[in-house]
């Protein structure tokens, strides 16, 4: 007689089988750049990159199972950012494969080696985050070229408009982000982000894609960044704590002409 697990074990078995399927037959990655371009061109609003982040260096953020978070946020998500860093962010590459079935996925980590890039690619990541302030220009260039050779798109994270504009000209195929958070101190400033996005947008090449990262915790802030010229908004803590609020965001942003 076939054994049939019951109660919570039935759910655990179902999810285990899903994980096995993802490990044996990972989904084909979708293009993050194309998803952002489509949203900007067709809906006249910045794309929303919704982040799955249960922990941070400051502690616990919020808990959602991947499937409950997906159900709550999928209508708003043009792409997902998934933390894979395990020590501070409770991340896993298995989570990349889970979300990659539905949207393009940015693998978010402190990437510093080809081995990490290969792991993200095996997990069906569409793109990888490379942090300029951590790597410096020389190592950034090496990892950028390696990522592209593996078929990964790249989001290069900067801290100010000057570096962002230089990055856009140097790496025209990359998405370029400005982070409201100073990763050396972990201090965060939305006003500084808004100022830097405004300055970078005024100088960016026509085809460049500018991403506003961190500190976005209200529709009003999202609208201001759209008006300032952001092509995409990466939303983490707000989405984790209030996913149903973020779900309404596309309607609030639709129709804004991006600078």
C-alpha cells in the first residue's frame, strides 16, 4: 500500500518534490533588462523589482514562505531580487530557482568570484549584482566580463550620480543602480537617493537603465523617484513588511513620463 503523508507532512512532501524538480530541471532565465524596458516603454512607469529578503545585517525583516510572498506580490513584480547571501540575509540559491519560474531574477549577494557567478547561473538567475564600492573598477570589470560570458546580465550598484553616469557609459548593456544605503556604515538616506537619481537621470545615455535602490517605503517616495527619472525601483523591506501595499503600486506609477 502506498504511504500517504498527512497534515503538515503532506505539505512538506509537496514542497520537497517541487524543490527536487527545480534542482533537476531549473527554469530557463528570463531577461531582466527586457522586462524593465518593456515596462518603461509600454506602461510609462518604472519597473518594480520586488525583493525577497527575510533578514539583513540589522536583524530579522519579515517572514513569508516563498509561495505566499509570490501570491501577494506577483501582480506588481516585473522582476524579483532574491537574496542568496546566507550569513546575514538568510538567503539561498534554491530561492532563485523558485522565483525564476515566474519572473526574471536578480541574484543579490556580495559577489566576488566566478564560482559564485556560476552558482547563480545554475540556479537560473537572470542577472547578478556587482557592487562597485566593494570591488573597485578593476575587479568589477573582471567579474562583469565573466558574468556576461556565462550569460548573466548585470546590475552594477553605485553610491552616487557621478559613478553611475561613468558606469553607464563604460558598460552600456548593464543596468546601473544607485543605493540609498551607504554600505560602509549601513546608514540610509532617501533624500540623498532622490538627489543622486535626479542628477544621474539628467546625464544618462538614452538607452541606459537607472535603478533606484533602498529606502522606498511609500507610494509617494516611489512616485517622486519615477518623476526624477528612475527606470526601475528595487523595493525590499517595504515589500516584505507590507506586500499588499506594494501590490497596488503599478497603478499609482502608471503613466509617468520618465526623464
